[in-house]
C-alpha cells in the first residue's frame, strides 16, 4: 500500500460516522476497499459492500490476494435466491459480503438482518446516488437504528460529482455523512508517491482505413449540422459548441450541465439534438478509440460487422425522431459501414458501384415506368442506370464478403 492510500483510510476512519471519498480517475479504489476489509473485526458484525459492479468485485478480490494473507476469506455474494434462514445466518457470521441494494433493503424491511449485526456499510459508485435511490433509503434505515452508524462511500468519477446542482452535497445528505474527502491526482502526497514508480507508457498509433476516414468525416459533418441547429436555440454557450470539443467524452456533460436548469422548458427538438450529439460521439468512439496499458488491450471497440449492426439498430430505434439521420452526410455513414462488411459483385467478378441517393431515385423512377409499361402491354425494362452505367437486374449479382479487419490488430502484431 502506498503512503497516500494509508492516509486516505486513516482519515476516513477518524470520523465514526464515515464519509464520502472522491478519488481521481485511475487511483487504486479497489486497494482502499481491500484495506478496509483487512481492518474489519468480525466480532463487531458483518461488513457490507453495496452497489459493487462485477469488475470491482474481481478487482477487490485480486487486491486482497496481493496482500498475501491466505487465511483471509474473500468476500462472498448475497444472492436473492438464497433461502431466508441462510441469509440470516450469513449476515450474523461477521463476514465481508457483497450485496445489492435490492436484496439488502428487502432483508432490512423483513428483519432478516438486524441493523445491530452490521458493523459498517461501504457504498461504491457513490456518484450514481440520488435522494430517491435505494442506497439512500438503506442509509436512512441504518441511521434511524444508530445515529453513529459508519457509512463509507467511494467514487472514482469526479466529473460525475459536479453534474447538476450541488450533487456532492445532495449525495452526502442522502447518506447522512458530514465529511468529504477529495483526493485529486495533483495532490502533493499522491503525485509524490506516483512519481516514484512512473508507469511505462507505450504510444501506439493506429492508422485508419479509407472507409474509416470517410465515416469519420461523415460523422463530423452530421455533428456539425446538429451543432448549428443547437446554436439557434440561444440557450447554450456557443463558444463551447465546436466540433473539436465534441470529440471529448465530457462534451455531452458540458452541454447538459448548461441546459440542466432549463431542461424542463426546452422543446422536444432541442432535447433530441443533445441526444443525437451523444450518439454521434459514440459512433466515433466505437470506431476508433483504443486504450492500452503497456501492450495489453483494455477496451476493444466494435469491429466492422458489429459496427454495422449497431448502425442498423440506431436506424430502427431513432430513425423517426432523430435529427442527425436526416442530415446530408448521414447516408455516407451507412454506405461506408456496409462497404466494410460486404460489396455487390456480378457473377464475372465485376464490382457494382451504386450511389445510394441516385440509385434510390432511379429505382423509383424505373419502377414507376415499369408499371406503366406492364399496364400497356410493353415488356418491363430490366436495367437500372447507376453512376452512368447500366446494371442488369436479371444478371447474377452476389454479395461478396469484405469483413475489413480493424487496423489495430496489425499494429498489435507488429508491436509484439
């Protein structure tokens, strides 16, 4: 354990009522929770870890193994399908338990777990809490039983703590804690400890294929169209509404934070524009972004097939009310995404290049003329003109798989 981690734990335990700890992203939150588990006394009751994700559960268990105490049992899960008498016995055992808010609030209300058998409550992902959340109701029940009941809340999403009006204060009020511990990365103790063993950073540049470059340009064009519409509302600071800022993950929160006080007064179109900006940024994120630690992939983004499937899902779910889908450049996103997966070729291997907008209008015109010719007894035409060339619709046309490989795999193979 680093010195600043020990200081965080000691500061948190100084107040018997607990507190809210907000860490900078990337700081070892699982190690802090593991330290609290090591300091837990089983004779005082059970230590409950609330609202932990599966990833956090694995990280906390791994941190406990690193501390090298083989006789220390790892935290176990309290599942809702366990019989009630078994859950009561587990709560009374004084162990460290992962529990969901839904299970715990039901056990508290049905007296399966008396509050006196709980030593402390550790709430993870505190940035997701609100005044009406289940965690707040659990904290109220425990505080009613004992005003000095220790509640330790953690969050490693500081940017989420500033969304809305006085969110940190409202979270502390809902958990009935009075102390807020802020530990940014630029804290003197934190920066000093981290600089002693700086991480090895490997910069890997991933090139883009021509289709990916085209999709990027089309997405940026659609995003620019949405931003122009949003500027017309005169309710957002236009200095921050640029395409360059739209590439950052915090852009959605910046726009939403500006509109939060007047969100209930906005029209349907303005709210949809904010949602469209978030969707377009995700399209770029799923297409290009890749995070590395050394040469290991932390997050693998969508491949060509999954990306096309995601676009088709957006077309169905947001096609009616979405604004960006009707932008001039949006059709290029779908067209290039299809070309990354498959292409149309004739039986002799000749590729068929079809312009989506022109082909659609020509097909409609040909179909209308064909109906007239059929009605007048004249044979229907079987050719469609696309891009200056005629494509025989009766000729054998097959779909040839392209399945464009993500360029990141080539870079990784070279790096290895």
